[in-house]
C-alpha cells in the first residue's frame, strides 16, 4: 500500500462520514435548484421556500427516507470523488513543483520540492484532482441527483422513479447506454474543478495564515477554522456550475444541448440570481461537509500513516498538513 492509496482511502472514509450528516441538505438544495426551472420568477411555484422549510416539508411528506434518498449512491460518489481529490492532490502538486523547479518530474521526493508552495500550482493541482474524481464518479452522482429530486408529493423538475441506485443505473444504461450514464459529465467536471481548485489551496492557506498570525498549534481548532474558510469559498465559487449540473443531470432527452445552453436559458428566463438558487441550502451542506471531510481526513491520514509505517514499514512521505 502506498501513501497515495492511504490518502485515497482516508479521503473517501472522511467524506462518507461527512455526507451522512449533510445529505439531507443536499436533497433540499437540488429541489430548490430545480424549482421553477425555465419559468419566469412571477410564474414559478415555491413549494420549497428555503433550507429549513425544505427539510420540514420533505420530512412531513416523505419522512427520513425522503431526506436520505440516494445516500448509497452518495457514499460511492464521495469515496470516488474525495478519494481522488485528497489522494491525487499532493502527488500532482509535487510533480508540478518538480517540473517548475527542476524541469522534470523525477524529484518529487525531495524535501525542497515537497515544501515549495505556489498558488497557481496548488490551484491547478486541486482542480486536476477534482476533475479526475468527478469524471470517475459521474454516473453515481447522476443517479443520486435523480433519486433526490424525485417526490411523489411535491415534485419539481423531471421525475425519475427508480427503485434504488442499481435500478437507476440499469434503466439509464438500457435506454441510453454508456453515454447516458455520463450525461452531464462536462459540467460536473467544471463544477468540481472550480470547487477543488479552491478547496485544498484555501484550506492550507488559511491553516498557514492562522498558524503564522495567531501561533495556533496543529489540532482540532486549527482544522475547524481552516476548513470553515475553505467551505465558504468553495460554495461561492462552485454554486453556479452546480446549479447547471443539477439541471443537466436531471433532464430527460435534450432539454439543454450543453452546459452553456443551460446557463444561458436559465439566466435569460429566470434572471442572473437563478444560478444561486439553493445557495443557503448548499452552504448548510458544504460548510459542515468540508469541515468534517478535511478534519476527519487529517485524523484518518494520521491513522493511515501509523498503519503504513508501523505495519507495512512504508516511510512517511505524504502528509495532508504539509500539502
């Protein structure tokens, strides 16, 4: 087992713990994003009027089952996405550092290369690792989105009545083939690239600044404050492409011909602020999700390093905290 695999596993486990807590807010966010799709603001019904109202309405009509629709798919997606995002971030970063400083990639294990910090390199590394994860997990996010948008009581957007995640994957494959399973993958890659380009760089920047300004020691308080800053920035940057992605994933047929077409028609019909529909539900999800993912990843990485060093005899070469 390599340290990259260890980081992959640590990132996936941490993300699954986080998504268990925040999944219900994701359900509300998706329904808010689909509510009033391609309808003028004055004509659009408002069945879900915000985060708490949405949670309350779904719980009253559908129970916890409604709030947690698609959770199994979310676990698989989070393992894939965050495993890639946290597992590949540092190898990509050190490879790019090696190219920048030494003009080849054979010096990734050098201490100077590992410690070198460059904001453009960090952003490119975050975006690249996120895009890899989004591409790998796209079919699971597709089915998750459709499961979460489905409501037998207060439907919004196109409704897909799948029995479960496997039924959803099977139905899509039978009717549309592999291409159907990767419907919306491009906006998903853009959305996740945006979020990932700022998530880890912002986290590590906030962490270093807090340590420098306030002499904070490595531990839970530092992880909490750093991940809070990261989560807020991620939400602001990622929400517009997230809205586009939700609509493209949920469509049947070819309502939108491309991500740009979806963005253009949404803004033209519903106004510029339509791309921020469900923002506070997203913030309510992304803040605790980011806090839990990054904080748990710090702790899980420590356990994985102990296992690798103590049981497998692998030297410690990759540390989340020094990325």
